[in-house]
C-alpha cells in the first residue's frame, strides 16, 4: 500500500461513490423509446443526476420533472429539476408532487413513464393523504427519526400517510407503461422500500403503520389515527393487476459500491472482506461490534507476524439507526465511529472510515469521519471526553474538533452507508 491509511480509506470511499454515479450506472438500463411520448418523473437525492444521464443517452423527444434535495440539483435541458427539503418534507415538495400527478394525466398505452427513484425520495415526494397535513408529517417524521426506528418502519408509516407513495404514483400513470430505474439505499434493495416505493406494490398495512407509531410511543394526531383506520389508507398490494405492467430495474446497490472498493483494495495489496451490505441496528452498538472484530483480526495477524502480513480491509454497508437522547450534533456514521473508537481503546494498527454515500451524514454538511489509532489520545490532549459526547449524541463535535470529518459535498447518488476498517498496514 503506497498511501497513508487516511488517504487509502478516502480513496475507497470515492471508488464506492463513483461506482454508483448515475452517469456510469444508468445508461445500460434504459428501455427502448416507445411509440408514443416519454415522460421522465422522479424523486431522490440522485434524481437530478439520473435525469441528466437519461437526457444524454435518450434518442427521441423527452420531457418531465424530478424532485431532489436542496443543493443536489444539476442542470438539465428537457427535464425540469425542483429542489425540496430532506429529511423533513416542506411545501416545495408538496407542490412538486402535485405537479407530477398533473403531468401523468391523459397518458395513453403507447406512452412511457421513466420513473427515476433513489434514496431521499420519501421526504421529497411528499403529498399528504386526505385529512393529513404537512405539519402532521413533519411532526411524525421528526419523531420517528429520533426514535431509533428502522428505515423500513419509517417508510411503512410514510406510505400510509401519503397520496402518492406505496405504489400510488404508478396507478396515476396508467395506462402508460412504467419503467422504474432505482438506486437503492435500503437493506435488501426492495423496490417497495426505496423512497417508500412510489411505483411498487406494498405488502405492509395501515394497521402496521399505526402499530409502529404506538411501539415507539410517538404521539399521533387524531386526524392521522383516524385516517390510518380507514380502508382508503391501504396501499395497492402485491398481485394488484393495475401494477402488472410496471418494471423495476436496480441500477446501483450498496453491494455494487462495496465491490468497487474491494477491487481497489486488492490492487493496493490489501485483502478485502465484505461483512455485508445490509447491516442494521444501533449505530454505536454496531461500532462496538466491529471494533471487537477488528481487534480479533489484529490479534490473529499478530500471531502470524502482522508486520509482514497483507493488511486486511473490513467493508460493510447498510443503514444503522440512532436513538436520540441528547442534544448534540452528528449523524449515524459519526455515532458508529465514536462507538468504534471507544471500544477500540486506542489500539494500534486499526483505522476506520464511515460515511453516507450521498455526502450528508444526518443533517450535517459532512459525509462522515475517520478514526485513527490516536483518536482517543488526541481527544484527551484537547480535554475532550468522548464518552460524554457519545452520551449526548454529539459525535460530530468530537470529529470536528479533531479535524477528522470527511467532507465530499453532495454526491448526487445514494447507496447508503459505507464503512471501511483497515487492520494492519503502514502506520504513516
């Protein structure tokens, strides 16, 4: 390995992000042009970059509208790009979702709808169900994000409080053909979960959505509870003939990103091991678990004289959760790393990077951060108590103080979290 561990890990993150870039992964999945019109719609952090990739490789007329997060837009010539709020929806997202439904009116069986869906689409494609207000959705989303609920649980609630998600967008496009191109940010890559599945049948129920809210002790407005008890709140289910003609094509996944990083590691003389692309659970708990695994691997290497052995890289993806009890700053990747660093205890020979591939860890402006063998010692030298910061959910504060945040800016793709742990190697 001819780079420092820090440079090496950042290079791997870039390889993972580049592998999932729409310009690279979308064109091979485009369908042939239809006899009629082609309408591009979409939502997510990658939606604008996906729309531009379509424009650059589409032979024929094209029009449409996609919704992306503020700051994630790119110039497009024929597809309009609207920016809205994430993770809490706003009025701009509602107005854009309403416009999408208008665009889908009067389509015929010879027309094609290209739906470009990526992570973040749940908040961006916001159109509350009858009787549900934007304020209701903001309140519930905020509470769910702080509760430690898994993304599948959050999206179950979102679907049943929406007039457009959970397959309803595809219903609005009938009788046109619908081809959905997906960049997955969810464990398991289920189209019904990515951005709350606006064009996919939904196996969950309104009763489940209500049970999730109750399980996490989230106050439910009376209008929301009443809606979830009405039969109209149910989403179209698997086997619904109205969705029979909808196609779903996964164009980028967390596994794709991890395999790209693994390939770069091999070229650098580092042995990669992919732990999984769908790891979930509390961020700090997974960090502790991975620290113990890295320590065990280091001890195994020491027994075989690790200084001459090939360094090992532990890769993983997925989406952890954070149960917020403090008032600090920091996304799930920073919290994972702080849990990792505390469990590592300053052991030599282990470095780690964790980041969200969309470039935004939680609500901050960094993608993630880096842990080095000296993280705890450097914190102590500055009078920082890492355990106290973890208790306050302020992992961002630690890594910001140490200058160890990883900042990429918006990447305009999103294949979930990327975690890389280097065991052994050059301590430079």
